[in-house]
């Protein structure tokens, strides 16, 4: 299936496109009443993730309702630890919770690598979306970076300090690498299957990148991201490492096409540090709380700063849940009109 | 009262001291069994904060038990919003919780500036500690930066995204400045009283600095920190803005003596950007989870990087609650021996 709108893919490959492609992290979900409508009929978040028809439906919503230049498959980065043997619950308004966590070598023995045949519900959802899209926009597949997944497996949820995960790296570095390798191999298999099912681009989310110092980030995160990036030959790869400003310079050497910037990362500096990468981002998501004039002004300001560098417009983090969808549209339309 | 150990004060004033002074953020509290013993007899955290004799007792513990070069008064940054009219609860293992938060102009009308006569329990605790210290070490007083306090007043506690506080800045910038001004004036009064009571140095904690982009950080945080710093004439001032790597360059212009670095801030770069400031920090707190050899090695590595620049040794964040006090001692003793 040839893509009729391949702006995202061309920009990811380093092309200065005729206009800037635009999509939003977390676009499939919570901000749309149409999403909440689908969601309200279900037992919970996980039912939605595991029902391909419904996951496909909510994946399509932002394409049809907001006019973004890409779909991103509705799923969760935590399907990987779950498939490895650590089940999670999604607690309403609180986030994910793992009843069992990793504390010692014994806990690791019960884990297994993800095999073919697992996570088929994700691949099925991808196939359904591809059929539905019919080439009108590319579909983004994704996974969590191994370090971020490890954090959840150790902490059992979010954390203020991630001190348990940080302690694990210091006290059990070998075990940490064992689990990180298992996650990495599972993720590679998972992403290959996503590409086979039809994903046109892969994004790796390293949500907790910012809590490690550079030397640990290299060893415990970037090296695994590199393994994954290198293994994906048939689709461009984007890496979004939130808060990892200290690693941007070295990220220029990753085998990926695009680096996502959060809203605190300086665009000019990033252009210099990441000369060989397409850049994605990085409007502050709180700007969408402003009025039309403000959103337009700030969006234009951002676009100007990226001008002349391969760019995929996005927010600098996931769209906040209580953002007005009309404001998201203003952002999208401004990118389309102003970057042309 | 002349200080017998004034290393901290001289280092803060820019002196290259005969050895590096050392203390730890969060040293008064949770890591010491002696603290937990005092705490276990009380109804809660706030009883400890509001009972000068007990606050003084736990303030003295790390000086006597760990050998740090400074005491820091046991208290909480949230005594300011409480005195302004928003009471908080400290929920065990969860953190602070404000039953009432700020949402609109009406909520602000019920707030008032902190007046003389309020927060006397803090000043009384300071006087008791000063008597107890008898000049053996300086005493640090502190307050939260107005932006961090505003975050708590709006969010009602910690948050993953602080999207309510961020929305408030965008949608109600005037109201935000009104409250920030009230917090600032209250904090100035509060810190002046702390210095009058005997505090030898003042630290301002901007825990949520890292969630703002630079232009907002300037307007909504740094300008208020500057007002406070400028107003304190009789004690050196330290500013610790966690995550504000993007503002370090401009922080060189603040009217404070010392800038605290978190563990992700590059020491060499910070030395260049903050030429006219003493630097405080910045050992990664997770290093104290390591063994004796590792802690010594990493502490020496840090000290070497600061060599030749006025320096106060500390961690790059508060000590993690489950840190072994013996490991803290190794850190402190290594600083003392190796920097001499």
C-alpha cells in the first residue's frame, strides 16, 4: 500500500518536506469525547488495549477528527512486561500498578522473553488500522525503552525518586543488565512484528531517561536503545528520551532517524548537537491551554526555530488530558498553514 | 556567637576553604533511627514541625551522629502556604495533601500574607538549635521558592505533569503573579525572622523548577527568587533549582551566593556558567546505595571536578529515605579527608 500522505516518513528520513508533518503524543485517547465514549462502555483501559477492533477505532479517531499526519497505534508500553510475566493493572486517575515487582534474582527467574504468538492483539489492531487508513496517513508503532520498562518492573508504578530502580542499578548491575537484555530482545521481536503487520515508523519512548546521570544513561539505557534502533531495518525509528538533555550530543550517534525533544530542550542547541537527525517536537503542551491567538503565535515561533532542519511537529510531551480538542486543531492547522 | 566551624559560610562567600564543608539535603530526618524514634511517639509529621523542642532535637541529630558541617532546621516548605490560609496534611508514605486548593480569584481572597507573630514555632526551634550548637556549626534556614509553593497550592500535592499549575500560568497569569507576590512577601518576612532568630545561611528550594520552559521560569520563578535573595542582607543565600539546567547561565546573575546543582548538571559546564557563584552538590544520591569502595571513589571523583572552585559538598538531591546512615558517614568522612 503506497502512502498518499508520506510527509512523516520523508521528514523522518531527513527530507525538508513541502510542509511540516504534525501529530501529537497521546493523541489517541483521553482528550477526545469520542474516545471517552468508547472507553466508558468497557471494564477498563486494558480491555481497550486487548480488543483489536476497539484499539483500531480509537487509533483512527484523531486522524479523522483532528487531521493529524499520522496515526499511532493505541496501546501501552506495559504490554511488554506483562507478556514477560509481570501483569499490571491500570488504576483510574492514578496510573499503572504492578502487584508483583522485581526485587531479586528469584523474581527474574519467573520472567520469560516475549515469543512469537504473544501480543497478537497489537499486530491485529495494526492490520485493522492499516486497512482503515488505506494509505491516507502513516501508522506509528511504538515500545518503551528498556530502562523505562525496567523502572516500572522494579517500582511497580510511577515514583517521585525512582530510588528502588536506582538502587537496583547500583547494587545489582548484572541482574539489571540481564533483565534489560530480556526486555530488549522482547522489544526487538515485538517491533519487528509491528513493522510486519504494517507499522510505517517506530517510536521508542524513554519516559524516565531524565533520572539517570549520563554515565548510567549510556550503560543502562542508550546502549539498549541502540540495539533496538539498529535492529529495525524496514522503518524509520524515532527516539524520545524525556529529560535526557545531557545525552543529546551522544544521541546524534544513535542508529535512529529522529530524536524527539521535550519542551525544555533548546531548539537551536539541539539543531547543532543533532545535526544528522530529524527533530520532533517540541511545543510546550501547556500552551494548548491558551487562547487561539496565543497558540498560533507560539506554534509559529516554534516552527521558525526549526526552519531549515528536517522537522516533525509535535508537542514536547503527551497532550494533557484536559486539553480542549479545538485547541489541538488550532495547533495542527497552524502547523499545516504556516509551514507550507 | 562566633562560629568555631565556619567552613560553610566562608565557602558560600566564595572562599577556597582549607577543606570542603559538607552537609546533606534531608539530613534531618528519615534516614536516622534516632529520628524515627522521636517521630514514632508523635501523632504525625506536623506535630514534630510545630514542637520547637522536638524540631530542635532532630535538627541536632545529624550534627552529632553524622558529623556534618552544618545543621539545617527541621521544618517544611509548606508552613508558608499553611500560614497563608491553606492547611496541608502529611500523608504517610504519600507526601503532602491540601484539602483546599487554588482554582480561581475567589480562592485567593481567603489567603493572607504571613505576618509577624506567625510561624513563631520555627523561630523558637532555630533559637533552641543555636543554643545547642553553641557555635560548633552554622545553622541553615530555608524556604520554598514561590513557584514551587504555588504548585502545591494549585495541585494540592505532588503531580506527574503539574498540568493544573501549568494551566494556571497560561490562563490566569495575573492571578498567578498576585499569589506569587503574596508568597514572596511572606517568604521574605519569614526568612528575615529566621535570620534574626539565628539562621547563618538561607537556602531556597525550587523543587519544581524543571517543569517550566526558560521564558516562564524567568517570569514566574526566577524573578521572585531574585526578590527574596536581594532582600536577605545578613546571611549568604543558596538557591537549589532542581532540573533547571536551562537556566544555569542566567542564575549567575542572581543576588545569591551559592547555586545548588542536581546530579545531572555537568560540573565543568556549571563552573563556567556560574563563574561568580559558589557551587553546592552534587553527588548522585543513589551512589550511597553502593559499597564503601564505590562511595569513596565516586565522592573523590566529584571533589576533583570541583577543585579550584568554591564548593560546598552535598548530594544532588535529598538523601533517599532507605539510605544506610553508615554510608552517609563514609561520604562525609571522604569529603573531609580527601578535600583537605
